[in-house]
């Protein structure tokens, strides 16, 4: 169940921050409308990593569509080459 609080409760921010945990963000409202989220740094890092992964997957798809796809054996060879120098 999400925790939703008005932004005005930040006047007593230590109490608000006590409720923040991994997987348990606090949603803040302003004038009754959802506006901000306070989340644990680990959750933020996960969101950032997912965004970077999505970007790289989109680049790969775009490359495959414009330059052609390669088979799994060629892909493994490229990764092995990149890892081994």
C-alpha cells in the first residue's frame, strides 16, 4: 500500500523520512495532486540502471534494424573479443 502524504508534512521531515525504505517510497501531494516522490537511494539506482539498460536495448534494436542482425554465434564471438581484448 503506497504511503501518500501532503507536501506540507515535510515541515517535520525527520518523521516523513522514517517511513522511506527500499521498495517503500513516499508520495507527496501538492494541492491534492500527486507531485513528488521520496525514495531510497537503492531504488533510485535501480531505476537509473533500468533506464540505461532500456536505452542500450533501444540502440541495439535500432542498429539491428538499420545495419542488419547478427546470429548468436557472431554475437558471442564479438563479446568474447571485447572481453578478452
